C-alpha cells in the first residue's frame, strides 16, 4: 500500500478523525509509518493518540514552542512507557498534558527561532 492508500484506509476506519489525520499526515508518509507503528505497539487506540497529539501541539503553541511531528510522536511513545509504570489518567490526552506540565519538553524550540 502506498502512502495515500494507507491514509485513505485509516480515514475509512476512523472517519471521525479525518481532519486530524489529514492535518498531521497528508504529506508525511514516513511519519505516518512511525505513528502507526507507535500506536500498534501501545495500549492506546489511534483516536486517543490523535487527541494526545492535538493536546501536545496546543500545549507547545501556547508557549510559543515548536517541535517536529517525528519528535512529537517519539515524545508520546515515551510517555506511554511512563504511563505503563502505574500512573493513572482518564485518557492519553489528559496524561500528556500532565506529563508536559510536570516535565516540559526539551526537544521543542522557541517559535521565533524556527526560521533562523
């Protein structure tokens, strides 16, 4: 399956997440592979991963920070390991917000520096 076929398959399976899937992965074939692999290896469904990705993006934006999509997915993947060690939250997005608030995000950069 090529990238467009994979993306369209995900949209068929998760029609309510069409906007999120297009926003993050329309032009990101390698990142889509990384994302699907991370989701498959976790205890959280794709829908919660997308919501956690939105939460993380909003958290960074409010702080004028940016981060590559690949790094966001890696951060989320690491967070699932923290969560597996016994911390309990209602859902993945709530957990990510708490983790970001507690630990921050050292891979993010200042938005004003992204074009330099």
